[in-house]
């Protein structure tokens, strides 16, 4: 327990028959009505106040790793926390009046020293292309929201139109479409096109500007196997970036890769390609060429001639959402046997700029049509036909019935791998994008009402990302 005190010495005065006035103590720093004040490790967090008829101000109650000092003349309390400080604590203040009366305000504090808790949630924000940079929202396991965690920690901002991020070897790699200059020629002050941060602290460890990545044309997605194999998809193809040498290499045969998130499984990276024939692309450290897996077309009840999205399955197979001949289907594809198990669904979800059309947890798949969320329990047993998915498909919730401002889903859903909560982002409209909500549903408790909602934090959210856990 740390207890620091500073006392304002009041000079002696002649006794008076009139009683000393009651003390007053008011914060001039804005204190959150709900939740704690956030403190970045190894920085000074300042609380200011006004006081009258107060003889002394003392502070205490802080947990290990926290400290506080009072400057009574300036009406200021400086709080700091070390990198290994307890995450939460409460600053307790005792303001003793000239008449002996005591006031006991307190402030809840939260140290931003760990962003790798596997129960946390990141929301990456594109930002408005014409006016602002990207940002990274953090929702702590307790449900506290840090509006721009990257800026809070580093004091600088991500690139313009942040698009995607990936976790690898204790780092997070964040790609932006424009870096420091948007297509209109507007220059922004930020940390560049590719930013690398420590996954626990969010402190920047490396950054690469648009000029350092001259071969990229509007990059949208990133997947990382190691520092020498950073795969970046752009409008032309997929590139491999070696951060140790700064070299950018074209991955042969990767043309046509969609604006969609990569999938990482078994130390390999996957994406796909639609066309007369549809393929899964496999990338590995063994070669700068693509390995292609052709998806079957003939003999399918729902022919596959357009790929809407892919996700890795827990058993090493691949979930594939496809469209063909007016039918949408969820397919479970075995890369070793090239066999497909297929279930038709009743809607065609939009991908958005993130390319996330659906999410999966176990054999449960979730997707959206407009702002209505759906669930498909994928049953691959027996001899069920492809259209059996239409019977199994369930509508979970129409978000607009919970809030009329939830008029548009912006980019895909998220399913938390640890908590099982389903996440969605909505905005009122493109012009009114600052009126928005992050929705969280505890599927075990039902979807009649959200387990949590966070209003007006996002700026064109690119999607949800979940820490991979502490090593």
C-alpha cells in the first residue's frame, strides 16, 4: 500500500467567536461519471481541484506500483503508475477543513499497461479518409472503453484509413490504406502505412511510411507469419514484406485476391479467388508462389461461382461462403481431400470493406442481412441435403428494433473466441457516422437485449480483433 501526503500549512490566527466556515473541495478535472480515469504507465496524470477553507489535503489508498503527490498551492495532484502496477486502484483523498471537518472524495484509476488480456476486444477504425487518421479502440475485460488506445499510449496516430491488423510473436501489425497522404493529396501527420506495436503495451516498435513501401497500391489486409513473411494484399496482388531488410516481393500467382481478411492456419496463410473457377490460395514460408486449391463446381446443389468469404474451422478445414445461381451457401471444405459439405442459407450477406461476411465459433456460424443477425448451426451428420440449412437458419435479432439509429451495419461481425460474445458495429448513416454503437450479445443469455452496448466511440470501424493470449 502506498500512502503519500502533502499538507497545506495554514498560519495561526486569533481565536474568533465565529465558527470556521465549512470546507469545500471540487474537481476541475473532468472525472468520468462511470468507470475509471485512464493512466498511461510512466507518465504524469494530473488531477486539478479547487478548495476553500481547507487546512490540508492528503492522498492514499493506492495499490502497489502507484504513487501520487499533492501540490496544494497549485490545486494539483499528480498520479503515476509503473509498467507493472496493479491494473486498477482507487485514489482516496482526505481534505481536512479549518474547522476539523473532513471531506473524502475518491477517484477510480485504471493503468493502461496491458492490452493482451484474451478477454479484451479491439475495434480498428478507418477514420474519415478526408479529415482524420485511423484509430484503435480498446474494450477492456471489465467493459471499459479507451477511445483511441494507440494514441493514448504513443502520443501519435495510425495511418489514414486503417484497414486491418494481425497478431504474431507478441506484436500487432496494423496496415492503413493511405499512410500519410490520401488520394486527394491531403497530407496527414501519423506513423505511416504499416505500424508495428508491442501486443502487451501497444507501444510502437517499428513503422514504415508510404515511401518505404513504394510497391503498394491501396493496401487493405495483412497477415504475418514472422518478420520476414508479412503478407500484404493490395489492389494488384499479394506482396511479401521483409521487415528486417525492407524489401517487398510479389507473391507469384496471387492476382485477383479479394478485399478480404486473410486466414491463418497451421503456419500458413490463406485467401481466395472467384471466377469461372474458384480457388483457395495458400501462402507459406517455403515459397513466394501461391499453392491453389480448386473448389468443386459441378454436382453441387448450390454451385460455387463466387466466393463471399472464408474462415478457418477448428478442425483444420475451411469455412467458405459462396454464391451461385441465385443461392448462398456455407461450405466446409477439406483441403486434403477437396471434398465439400454444403448448407444453403437464405440471405446473401454484404462483405463491406473488411471482407468479413460471416464469423464462426465451433460449428456455429453467424452473419447479417442489413442489421438483422442470423445463426446457422452447421450439422454435417447424416445425409442432410444442402437446403437443410434453410430450415436450421435462425434469425437472432434486428438491431434497428433495439435502436432506430442502428440503421446500417458497418463492416462485419465478430465472435469472441474466449467469451463467445457476438459483436456488431452499426452507424446511423454515412454522413452521421459519429452516431454509432458497438453491440455485444451473450449468446448463452439470448439476443432480446445486448449484454453491453457502447455508443459513439467508432469512426468507420474496420472490424473486431481479439488478443491471442498471453505468452
